[in-house]
C-alpha cells in the first residue's frame, strides 16, 4: 500500500470535502450532490494544474473511476448509499488511485471498528455475527443477502446504520496521519 503524502493543497481540499460530507451525513443522513461534484471538479482541476496538464488529468480520472467502480459494486449490493459512492469518487479524483486505495483500506478497517462499537453499544453483537454468517452463505449461493433479510439493506429503516461519510472522513484523517508518519 502506498502511504505517500499528497501535496498540501490536495490535502486541504480532501479535508474540506470529507469533513463537510461527514457533517452532512451525521446531521441529515445524506451527502449533498453539490459537495461531491465540487470535490470531483476541484480534484480534477487541481491535479491537472499540479501535474501540468494531461498527466494530472489522467491521474485524477484513474482515481475517480476506480473509486466509482468499487463503490458502485457496494451500492448494487445495497451495502452503501449513492452519496457514499459519489463521495469516494470525489476522493479518488482528489488523491489519485494509489492514495485512494490506501484511504479505502484504512476506511474499511476504521469502519469495521466503528461498526463493532455501534453494534456492541446497542446489544446487537450476536445478531450481527449471525447476519455476517448469513451474508457469507448467501454469497456462496450467489444471492444478495438483502433480498432475504430486510435489515441487511442499507436503505431499510430496520438496518443498523453508520453514517459512512463520517467513516470516510475518519479513514482519510488516519490515512493522512499514517502518510505523514511514513513520509519522513
């Protein structure tokens, strides 16, 4: 995994986008399109400027498309909301595919820890572990788990949900901290 520190302007843009998304997601349970579109366009423009034209544009587009593809798959499985897909696409456009992949992995670990804390605090640890087994058995059979169990659909009111925009923000902060530590 690549823990390279993005340029200072890129770091500031990343922080502005993910922290803004976190606030919206926690308060309103959605991430506004204007924030995601602004993040994508500003990321493409910044990288095109920083990396002098076409190389910067390609750098941004690789991050954008990788992030979008990975999160669209999660969206199709009803594991993420559409705002999360667009937010991670914006993150990819800002930091490029290599750093996006690092942010993705750190966010997955942070999200797992935050989820365990959430289900434990709600007394749902046993039910959640059962659901994980159910998801794996449904995957083995090639069926989406949310079709058989409504609480496994992120769009359902029965689901135990964690605002993923906040998780992406925390994961991005940890990634930047790790990058600063290993960049020295």
